[in-house]
């Protein structure tokens, strides 16, 4: 089944403790992105990647890192999480050509205390 | 820079009433426009795209380049339409989607 898989689904952590949220897709998509979803602010893009070893900042990259060593994986790294990073995170992937849709993961709800 | 505006955070309508979710965009080129829907506790999924000119679950959206709008419409709302709706834009180049802030549609029985 074609899908985007994020892990974990839920995570509660403490300020400053490094964490990684994984994202994997099995559709051989070039594009992958991370978004955070906050009430009243909608979806904001954190980072995106247009292919292996190609990443770029989105609208709200501060406090996050990403890597794209393989086409299927695009982990999101929080080196030193802070409470303002408490949010719902979505990973998405798509093909690179016009007209294609983005497929989303099921979301990761992160709480930083 | 590309920008997508959804002016309504919340829209409440009665079952059977017409629905229009507004989306305006700013982009000088030839964009691709999409509507995504997020039902309660589910992931976002594509509802429709302007290229396909399709009707999904009774919803339609027409790209109006003169008004730079891509409003989502349905003639008769159903309770199961209650969800969060996001308008999204992608330009002609190799860039990811840009989303609006979303509109929560609540259909009241």
C-alpha cells in the first residue's frame, strides 16, 4: 500500500532532550516536506527536500534540522526542543512534476514540557 | 512570493444549505491549485485539484484567474462534510505546496 509513515504518533518530552521524528514513504517520491499545524496558524512548512541530499528551509525552520540521505526517508530532528515546538507535525511527499498531489503522514503530536 | 489566503477560520452552515469556502492567492505565474481536507483525527488528503476540473463528494472549485480565487463550493452541505479544509498552491517550477491557514467547516444538523 502506498503510504507515508511517521513515527512516533505521540511523543511527550522534556525541554532540551534531543529527539527525532521519522518519516518514510514507499512511492519513490522526489519531494518530501515537514509541516507543523497549530490552531489559527494552519500548516506551516518547516523544511523541504527536492531530492536526496537536497534540502531547503521552509517558513519556520528555526530549531529544526532535517536530512535526506535516502530517497524514502526524511527525518525531522529537534536538537534542543522547547515548549514552543509543541505542535502537530506532518510529513508529506509527492512526485516532482506538475499536477501531482502530496501524500501526508498520519501526524505526530509532540508535547515539550 | 506565493501566498494563499483563506479569510474564514470557521464557517458554520446548516445541513442542506450551500457551502462556499473562500480561497484567494497571489502569484504572478500559472499556478496549480488544490483543496485538501482533514477529517477529525485523520491525515490530510487531497479533495480536488483545478487541473482535473472534477467534482468530489459533491464539491467543485473553479480557478478564476481574474479574481485570483479558487473557492470551494457544494450546493447542499452534509454533516460528514464537517472538517478542516486547506487551499494550497504550487507554482510551475519545482517547489512544494504552499498552504492557506485553513477553514474549519461545521455542518449543523
